[in-house]
C-alpha cells in the first residue's frame, strides 16, 4: 500500500514528523561531533575500524530516515511490492 504525494507532504508537515526529523538530525550531528573529536591515532586499532564502520552505517540510516522524500518512498514501496509478488 502506498500513500499519495499530497498525503506524504501532509505527513512531512505534521508536528510529530517535524520533531522526529529534528531529533534524527541532532543524533546525526552528535555522532559526527563524537567522530571528529575522537583520537586521530585510534584508526590504527582494529576495534576502532569496526566501530567506525558501524557508526557510518548508523549515520546513513539516520540520514535516510531524516531526509526521505516522496520519490525515495515510492521507490521503496515499489521494491517491497515487487518482493511480495
């Protein structure tokens, strides 16, 4: 099931959606700040590399949820519907 573009735009303007998107943006900013403030020599440690990869994935996931637009939504819905077929 998909929603219309107008429904999607209405959802984007909903106060709860705006707050959630702002929270996601803040969490991404916090993660970036932590990364920028980390020990520059830590990349030499294997556990740092694993954590760094995980944090990059986490930031990308936050960005996706924060910035989703109708076109991306429709692509995702199509992919889900195709997989269900």
